[in-house]
C-alpha cells in the first residue's frame, strides 16, 4: 500500500475513534443527569418512607381483628400511614395469618383508635373481613390501592 492509502486509513480510524469517544461522553452526560436525584430505593427515599410509618395502637388492632373472617385469624404485623389526600385517613396495612392463610390487607381508619370508623381498602380486606368497603358510599372514604398511603403502609411491613 502507498503512503497515501495508509494516511487515509489512519484518518478514518481517528475520525471513527473520535466519534466513539463523543458518543460515550454524551451518554455519560445523559446518565449523570439521571442521577441528580438519588435513585429509587436510595437511603434517602428509604428514610423518607420509613418516617411515614407509625405504630397502630393495640386497641385499634384488636378492633380491626374483631371483624376478620379467617379461621383462627390474627393480625401479626401492622403499620399505619397518614394519607395526605382528601380527608387524610389513616391507612393501616396488616398481615393476617390463620389456618393456611397468610395475606397482607389494607384498611382505613379516620382515627388511630377503636372509636374511629374502619373500612376495607383492598380485595383481601374486603373479602376476609366484615368491614364496609372504602368506596365512597354511606360515609366511607373512597380509597383504592395506589392512593397515597396505601403502598407506603404496605412498605412499612413488607
């Protein structure tokens, strides 16, 4: 090969390498922009979620348990989170265990006491308790999984 051919090959290689370097640098800048905030599950997010977790008083836990329809059903874990939506109900996540039964269920209460109103929020709470459904009728709040506080309460016991 002649000197000119070698020079052209060298130029093409240099231009190609420069292009690759530019692409990598741009990808790095874009990726860095994605991490200006801490990623999901970061220590800061975990602390923020945990700060919303509250204990539910024993009398409220017994009150909710009194409406369970599970053979030998007991609430073995519980956490309460105050919703920031609407009337700001408390969302109470529970682990219900009984004969061949181990499920998470979410209830709502307007107070963290047995004198408050309790409603079933999710399918498990509705199906396996006598509590009215939080569907917006007859004085109940209108709540579904995914509303503020429901997932957060479940995170507290998961």
